[in-house]
């Protein structure tokens, strides 16, 4: 619905042109409120004469919007009573429907797409008005399935199932190897120390020491497939910080086959950009105080 100052119906007559989607009952209510209104074919709108017409139409439009919302809520309430959603994640109250689930990105995305749904930070739940019940019902299967998958017991069960698979065992072994913070390098082509370089296994790292200890063949074949039959020695490494990544000058060309074969090279701009973004996010998280970090955690409910 909209209203506009009238300029070309009757220039000498004060008034306002009002337009809204056609509905027979709405037109009847409009004519009851504005019996002097006349339809203007050129503007495709109703012309309401009078110096106070604009203020009167604004009040009428606001009341119509409120009445339509109330009508939609009543219609949705009737639909819920006739065919209710029964779920531990949904609580119907007089004012609206309340949705409380474990944190799930899918739940957040689905509820954000529902008109008039909003997140309550104090109660840590979603409010959905009854007028949006049909849309909520259409999305409820996806919401409930995502909520069930996000329950702590379900997450723990999936983690346990993954641990018992071959892929899970391999992932644990790779994680343990990464925690050793070691990397095989050719003794005749050692990387520079103290500056960020790219690696095949761990992305961009900073080498801190080359121990000279000979890398065992079993570890090389299991975790570092780029190594062939050459002798390699272990080098210690750490993650670079943001300042080091920003100060690193990118390589002009992508690494060649020889550089990939030795396992390290000067980072390209395509490698530095995501590494800098990740380091910047890490720095921001590190600057949050211990109390500030409690908000938005994966507690019951979904942060909008």
C-alpha cells in the first residue's frame, strides 16, 4: 500500500492519491472510511480530497496492516489447532510459536527465511508468529532433522562412529603427526628459517630449526607422499603470525615441479590471502575477553 501527493487529477484541489493491491473487501473498507474518494484511471490510484487526507490515509493504512496481521495470526492459529506440529523443539503460546533447538547453521538459515520470525537473545529462542505457520510447517522437517543431528548425544555418536572407521583411524594418525610439528626436507635444499614458506602437507609455515635427524621411511610413506626414495631430514616448524604473513613478499609464479618435489617453496599471493584472513580472524578472537567470548556459543538455541 502507498499514498502520494496528488498533482494532476485536479491541480486546484488539495488531496492525496492512494494505491494498494486490489481486494474487494479492502476496497469496501476503504470506501467506508473515505466516501469522497474517486478512482483515477491515469494514476491507477484512489484520489482522496482534503488537506488532511494524507494524515488520514496513513492512519488507515497502518490500521489495515495491523488488522491484516491479526487476521493472518488468527488464520495461522486455526491452522495450527487443526493440524499442529508436535515436536519437543516447538512450544505454542498465546502470542506466537517458540522454537528452541541446539545450535545448527541449517536451523538458523531456515528460520531466517521465514517472514516475521526473529531471535530472542534473552530467552535464546526463536519467535515465529502464527501468520507464518504455513511457511514454518513447510520448512519444519528440515529444521527438526538438523536440530536432532545437533543434539550433543547425536554429535558424540557420529564422532564415535567416525573414530571406528579406517578413515577415522587415518585422521587420528595424521593429527598426531601434525602435533609433532616436524616436516621432511632435503638436506641439500634446506628451507630458510624464520620466514613463511609454503609446504605440501601443512600450508604456510615458519621453519624454526633443522635438526639433521634422518626421517624414517615408514613415516615418510605414510604422511608425506611427495617424498620418493631420497634421504630427508626433519625440520621443526610453527604457524606464522599475521605480521609475518603481511610482510611476506609473494612469488611471481606458481611453484614448479622441482619445488613441489622438494616439498616447500615461496608462497604465492593465492596462498597468502586466505592465510592472512585466517590469521586476522585468529587475532580478533584472541582479543575477546573471557566474558565476551561466552555469547554466541553453541548453547540451546540458534544465534541469528
